[in-house]
């Protein structure tokens, strides 16, 4: 980032909060003073009110929960398959070729483009969303894990083999911890893909009521022209994104940074 | 890192918001330079399709560039009008009333028809005979949760079970043609669409579970509307369009053979005129430019919180050509 001169000796969090407050104030002023139709742009106060109403009656929590369930299910499946592919690739030539071919074919495909196909296969159900999320997460996990396995120090690997470690024990005992920085990077990338995919998929088809996630919440608000609720949905998506990024930062600090495998970012 | 990365985005968004400016209204003139007319698939738009096929608008206003668009739901058309990309739209009264309530600023040029909409159950669901037989996990396909199909279902749910939201969790938003496919693929147990899709589903063995007239009586299905700004700016154009819709309605009523011929031509002959004639003369379909049941529907929508206000009288929803007719 830009080299900011420390004229203001404030902690980062306070600086960010100030900046956000200023932006919110400009936004509010623009809506109130600019006489923008509330149909087009909701003011921060309207958004807060809409979010509060839907938090109180549990609408927003339920939508968030549904989205997270789809995301976590998809990511778990995707991450497991990604791991399996990368492990297979370490042990065999065929595995390596398979990984190369599959990633070459599927990685450039935005997995949301598979959704119409998933809808035919699995129907108008959360299953279709889980499927596309899994597909979005397999490749970043597989590629990064494979890369992590491949860049492990030769000495470490030879030492492990000398100790007689083979197969699964070699993976869990040596390869996994040694490749952890790459794996974390992979899962982080997978989360970024998966998160965008799950919201986009929910926007395309929604099951009303109980099974609807945040994408559906936004689309539903659009049906009813409740612009402030559209904004509220976006705010929740953004805040969750920030929280998860923070969670990854925390995990990294506790593991790879602490072990000196990666410098603090 | 994450917050720092977020800030430029927030700033860019704030900048974008500052650039977006509200609509302006220039002085009245004869005809617009270009006009986009949007409607949806289905028999309910026949009136507009006949106007399009006859090409008289294009002849009368040679300086205007016409763009006819077929979109798959009323919300898309309403959003297009808000964004200023569509000048003349057509759709059901649900999305229309919500847009009116939220201040889109549009009014009816003319209703086109009165249609009884059927909720059809799949042939292999013989146990679903009426609304009370619908299992809790059954999926009911509809164009959107604010469509007239959904509103009449809520009204019936309130009348019969005391809970207008009884079926809200069963509703799946799906466009009519896709819904017909989803029924065939057994992804939906029930589908509430419009003619001719409902007839096709019954021809495929499905049976009717519920009819929309049960909710509000004879009601307008589709209307043509435009913003008051556009109507004030181009009164000649809007009046001429009204006259064309009037002529097309007369043709549908008194000369269904010619109307069916034009509709068939609109599909490049893929659907025969004979088929169209059957659909446009069906028992549950009538061609009528008087608004029906708008006020009743709006009152119910207000009651269940879909609207914030109701029109005091029908004139609040109409452009002057309709002279306050209808309800």
C-alpha cells in the first residue's frame, strides 16, 4: 500500500472507522440534500432501519444462515476433493496428469455458468447451489495444495522418507504441515470464489421462504422495490466478507505466521 | 489488509452514486426519437403483438426508432422503466401496483384482457385436488413472488385457511416456459402460469387445482402502461397507441381468425393460426380494455403488507384516455 506519512498517530481501526463514518455522512447528505428518489438510492439511515426490521423478525439471520450452510457444504466438498486430487498428484504420474487436465478444463469456467446444468441435474434445490460452490472451490484448493506439496524442502521430504513414512502418514505428518501456507492461500482463494458463487447462484434462482439465502433476499427486495432492503442485503454480504477475511488473518497469525513460515501481512 | 483493500471500492461506489442523477422532463412534442416497448411471452400480450405485427405505429411515426422487447417477467419490465430504458411496458397488475405504490410514476394506458389463471398439478399427483391437499414440501412454480398468481393464491389462502402466507414457502420463482419444462421434468409439483402455458400443461395430463377468479372475481390480467412524464411529453403518441390497442382488442373479439393469423406470423408460423384461435377464444380468456379488480387487489395487497397505500379511486391508476372507467 501507499507509504502514508504518520501525521495522524491513530490506531488503524480508528482511522478506518473515521473514513467509513465520513463516507456514510457523504452518502446520507447526497440522498437527503440531492433529492434522489428513494426508489433508486436508499440512504444509510433507511438501510439501517430496513436491516434492523429484518434482523428483529429473523428474516436476515435466516437468509444469512441459509447462504452460509450452502457455502460451507459446498466448500467442504470442494476442499476435500481438491485435497484428494492434489495428494493423488503427489504420488503418481497419472494423478499429476489428471490434475493438470482437469484444472486446465474446469478452472477457467466460472462455476456459476454450470448452474443451468446443475438445475437440470438436481432441480430447483439448494443441492444445485452446493454443487456449483463445490465446483468453484475444488480448483483453487487443488492447485495451491499441489503447489505447496511440490515446493516442500527436498531435505524435509527425504528425511521423512528415511524415517519410513509412506502414503497417508507422509501426507498428514509431513506434507500437510509443510504445505500449510499454500493450503491456507488455497482455501482463502476458494472462499473468495465460493462466496461470490453462492450469492450469484441464489440471485439466479430462489426458493422463497425457508430455503432462501442472501441472494434471494436481495432479489426478493427487488421484486418488491424495497431499495433499502437491497442495500441491507449488500451490507450483510460485505460485513460477512470482512469477518471471514479477519478469521483467515487470525488463523494465519496463529499458525503459519507464528511458525515463521510466512511473514505477517 | 482487507479493510484497506475495501476502501477504494467504497470511494468508487460513492463516486458512482454522485454521478447518477434523477430523471429530467423536457417539453411536450409529437413523437419520441426512440421508444422501447416491452412485453412478455404468452397469449396475454396478444393485443400488443397485433399492434406490432400491423406496424401502424411505425407508419404513423416514421421518425421514431421502435424497439420491441420480450422479457420474461413483469419485474424486469418495471425495472427497465425505472432505469429509463423502457418507455412502454406491459405486465400483470401485481408488479404494476407495487411499482405504483413505491413511486415509479407510471399509469395505465389500457388494460388488455381478463383471464382466469390456473394452478395446474402434475398428472402423477392425483392426490392434489385442491389447495388443502398441497403437501408442505410441494413446489409451486410462479413467475415471481409479487405476480398476480402469487397474490391470488395468498388471497385464497387467507379466505380458506386464515393465513395468507400459508404457501409462501412453496413458491418457486420461475418463468412460464421454464416452468412448463420443470413440470415435465418433475421438478415442480404445481405450476401457476397463464394461457397458453396452462392449457399446454392440462393437455399434457395435468389437472387444475385452483383458478385466480376464485380470489378477486373477474380481474384484469395484463395492462399496458407508461410513465406520466412520458405521457405528458408525447400525448399524441400515447393517444395513438391507445387507439391501436383499441383496434387490436376489437379484432381479437370480432375477427379472431385474422388476429390468430397475425399471432401465428409473430412466431414465424411455428405455432399455427388454428392453435392461436383456440387460445384467444378460450372460455377463461376475454379481451377487455376496462380495468377490473385493481382496487380490490390493491386493498388486499395493503392488508398483507405488500403495499403501503391504496389508490382512493381508479383514476389514480389511469391515464386520461380511460376516463375513470373500471374498478
